C-alpha cells in the first residue's frame, strides 16, 4: 500500500518552514526548500515509527497487525 502525505511549505524570510497535514507534530524549518523537504521526510518516518511502536505496546500480547487496512 502506498501512502501519500501532504507537505505544506512556505518561505519566511531566510527560512523555509513546513509541516505534514496528516500527522500532527511533524513540522520543520530549514534554510532551503530542498533541505526542508528532506527533513520533513525524515521527521515523518520517525513519527510514524514511534506511532507504530506505541500501537504495538498498547496492543499487549496477542494482537494482530493488518497491513492493508482499510
């Protein structure tokens, strides 16, 4: 399953700022647009992995993962 996410970016003086609409807390700032996009990707992947780890921990023993949901 291919997931797509939406980055919202804008230039604020010497900085580029951006965030990912679908995942609260994924926001970054960099000096260039290219660096911002790289940092957003890394931050998004880290946030998703932390969310996965939290979900597995909350599931306790005996949970089942359904990778193609929905």
